[in-house]
C-alpha cells in the first residue's frame, strides 16, 4: 500500500511537472506566433497596445530564421543563432533576450533599430518559455545538422536509395556544403527525408517539364496538347507557357517515371528525362527514370544546402528546392514510337 502511494505520488508529480512544462511551452509559442502575453510599447512608453499584431513570427518568420524584406533585415532568432558564442553582437542568454525585448538593447549595448518593437511582458517567466520555444524550434529546424554533417533520410526503394546515396557521395567528393558532408540517416534524425525533399522539388520539376514540353511543341508547330489525367497537375505550368490544353489535340503528354513522354502527330515520340550523369558516367538514357530522379534529387539537395549556407534550416532547404531552376537538368530526346504504328 505504501509503495503504491509513493508510486502514485511520483506519477502525480511527474504529470504535474509535464503539465507545467507544457503550459510554459505553450506560453512561449503563444508569444512567438500570436503575440500573446505581451504589449508593445509605443511613443517612448506613453502608449501600449496588445502585441497581437506584433508577433515575433510575423517579422522573424514562423521558423525563426529571419528574412529580408525591402531594405529591412529581420535577423534570425533561433536560439542557436542567438546564443552562438561567435555572434558579432555577442551571445544572448535569457536576461539579454529580456533586455532586447523590453529596452531594445543588444548584448553589446547597441540599440536595436526602431523596426524592432519594444515589448512589455505580462510576466517575467515568459522569457524562459520563449527561450525554450526558440530552442525547440531550432531543434526541429536543424535536426540532423551537426558541425560536420547533414543527415538526410534516403528513399524507401533500395535502388532509388543507392542512386540518391551515389549522388550525395559525389557531392561530398566535390566538397559537401559549408564544411559539412551529406550523410544518410533515419527519418527521425534527419534534416529532411527524400520524400519530403521530393515533394518540395515537385513544383520546380513541373515547371522544368512544362517549359521543355512547350518548347518541343512549338518547335513542331503545335500550340495545343492533351494531357494524360495523371499529368493534370502540369496543366497550369503548361498554360503559363502558352500551351492550350485540349482533349482532342494531336499532341499528347503523359508522365513517365522521372519525366514526361510527348507524342506528336505523325507518330514522333519525345522523352523528357533528367540529363544529369550523377555518379560520374552513367549516360542518362542508360539510367532508369526513377533512379535518375533520385540522383537528381540528391544533387538538388546539395545545391540547395549550398545556397542556404552555414545556418541551414529545414525550411530553407525545402523552400530553396521549390524555387530551383531545373531547366538545364532535363533533356529531350527522341524515343521509340509505340510499337503498334505499322
Ligand atoms: C515589426 C517587426 C518585428 C517584430 C514584431 C519583432 N521583431 Fe525582433 N527585430 C526586428 C528587426 C527589424 C530587428 C533588427 C533590429 C536591428 O538590428 O537594429 C529585430 C531584432 C531582434 C533581436 C535582436 C537580434 C540581434 O541581432 O541582436 C531579437 C533578439 C529579436 N528581434 C527578438 C524578437 C522577439 C522574441 C519578438 C517577439 C516577441 C520580436 N523580435 C518581434 C523586427 C521585429
């Protein structure tokens, strides 16, 4: 009985602590995302307004990694960035964060510009909650990133995983990204999975495929094309390229693994596929589509990681993939017309 009581007490205590921690975490999140629990101080302290229109996320980004808008630089406020000992303005701790928010003073005594509001927090404990939230955001955004490595989870298909790994190995030989080598890791310990990266890259692939298809259509005097139902997502990108989509068109676009097939009137067939020779020599047409696509993904991840720089975050990687210009990464070549044409 006594043991049960002790165990119950311990469980209650643990539950209480967890609830307390969750509440503190929520308060940090509420302040960061919605400006709750604080007021902004205006007109040199004479005016106060609820900070709901001045959430940190609105200026520093929901991922806290900062951004640039017009001439204004919103610095990154991920906890790792703020506490970096090599930070030019000196590293932050919780007290320094409180000074920055309340009096607009940086650790080195510099006055922060007026574009950074001055805040009055409802309670001092909010600073710890906010710092915890920023650290947690950091962990989520930089999972798998270490001083010398970036972990990525490979595709599930073993052959695709090998092509993906080969592409990353080639990128490592070429120097990796900012002193870091690409590694394969478990999904839960990686910056992103190949699937997530592929989903992020998909719009860039669609733009590239639509651009090349439109070019090929124009070159063969076609302004209209039918698009197979499973390639319907390409419709807007094709329309943006001036192609009219019509069910009864003589030209027809259909997806292939890793690219597109364009059937032209008269039986001519073109194939649009990745043009890379990723692992140092396999000619693209000898590489099956899905493997070429996995290799292309590996190379594009490396390019995006270079573009994101030393402070790479998950959000930066995925956004950069979505903006990739892949026009030169695909090639058009003549393919075998369907066998039935005789
Ligand atoms: C209206 C836009 C805006 C909002 C809202 C805002 N900030 Fe800022 N913040 C800025 C700008 C701009 C700077 C850069 C000021 C400078 O360097 O002079 C800055 C700087 C900072 C700095 C100093 C970083 C450094 O380089 O020393 C910290 C810390 C910071 N913000 C945290 C926050 C937190 C936490 C919140 C939410 C409670 C927040 N900011 C809300 C615009 C904003």
